[in-house]
């Protein structure tokens, strides 16, 4: 399968995962992580022995993009924190 198509599928599934998590009143990041684990090679080894959508070779190719994606996910997590709520929890 073409790498561009794989990237498009991953982005679409991530978007859907975020929306599903939001419907369940969870942070969107939870959906990104769960659906990402489902698409990855480690989960496919558990289910059927296949490599999954993103293979180990693809992961090496996509290293730069994955680092940018992690930065966006970290930013998304940070934007969901409420400083007043954190102060209340810390007391």
C-alpha cells in the first residue's frame, strides 16, 4: 500500500477516534491513543499475527512526522488543563 494512503488512513482514523472519545466525554487525546494502538504493529501481532497498517519499516520512514504529531498531542493535552482546577486538586 502506498505510504501517502497509509498516512491519510491514519489521519482519518485519528480524527474519528478523537470524535468517538469526545462523544464518550473523554479527552480527544484518549481516542487518538487508543485508535493509534489499534492501527500499530504491536496490536496486530496480538490479534492475527500481521504487521498492521503501519509496519516497522514505515515507522522509520515516518519518524519526523511522528515527532511532530507527538508535539501536537502534547499541546492538545496541555490545552485541556484548567489551572484553577489543578490548584484545587493540589490543596
